[in-house]
C-alpha cells in the first residue's frame, strides 16, 4: 500500500524555521521525483519545490526561492523541506507528491504550517 506521510508542521513566528519530512512507503522511492506543494485557505494548491530522483536537480517557486530548501534521502525513503525566514503568507497545508510519469502520481495527506505572531 502506497503511503506518503508528512510531518514537521506546526505554529511558528515570522522569521522562524521549520523542517518538513515526508516518509514514503509501498513504492520504489528512488524511482520517483518528489515535490512539495501547498494550499492556503481559499486558494488553489500551488507548487513549492521539486527534486529529481537522484537529488541532482532542484527548483523552487519564486515566492520561496532563497528561503526554502528541498532534499531527499533515498536510503530513508524520505524527502525534506527546510523552511527558513517564514512569512505569514507561507501559512498553508503542505503536501508532498511523488511522480514518475503522468498518471503515476501519489500525494500525501498534508501537514499544517501556520506562521503568525
């Protein structure tokens, strides 16, 4: 059974940091590119960050570039999102996504990140 389980969300003050994790099981993690997405209340889900199967290439939404860093550990079947200099507009539910080909995509259930003073 495929599972993607996010963790590490929470409440943080502006300027603070959080590190999200997404633990994968039930599929060959190293065959899949991984991404993080987020959805704020009343808004559509949006792309945050992407990392290739080997971790050799990453890219980011302009809104998080320079503040967030995606990484992965294929030995642990886990992808991470280090979030620094958090802003209130980063408040959202954060989802991880595994993708190998169109139609071969898995999503996690999400973890809430709230940035507020």
